[in-house]
C-alpha cells in the first residue's frame, strides 16, 4: 500500500534502517546524515555527510602517521582491528572473510559500549 510514495521499496526494505534502541553507538542506523536525509533535510544531510567523511579521513591519516612513526622508531604498532569481526580464511573457498568473533551481544546486553570508537 502506498508503494509509489516509498520508491516502490518492499516493507522489509523500508524497515531495514529503522532505529532500534540499545544498539552500539557505531551502528550505521545512527548515522546522523542518514537520519537527516530520511527526514527530508537534504542540505543538512549533505553537510553532515561531508563532516563525517572528513572525520574519517583525519582518523585514517592519524593511524597512518602513527604506523609510520612506529616504523621509523622501530617500536611495535598495533594496527586498527574491528571490534566484532576478524579476518580469517574461509575453509571452503580459501578466501579471506570477516567472521564474527563475539562480544557484540554481550556488550548490548550490558549496554557497555566503552570499546566503541567515536565515529559519528
């Protein structure tokens, strides 16, 4: 019903980005630019998207600079690692894949998101 007003998306597609209480602060459904866009605030959404992309670029540059300094100094450098996944070789395809390593559901149950970076 009213599909023409919703870009002919299915009901499932329309609900995939619905906010959910208690999710990690890094959950993509919390992207402020996405929320602004969904609320029809296009100019604000575009400005927010630009801000987020610049924040991501600065974060990447900071990590790259830390790695370069560590290489020059000969000190160990622990590169960025995803919180909830690890890269492993799939035993069937032999391709590298991101495999859930645990921790998310426990953090959600406790509402302890202290390990999450500030990405937004």
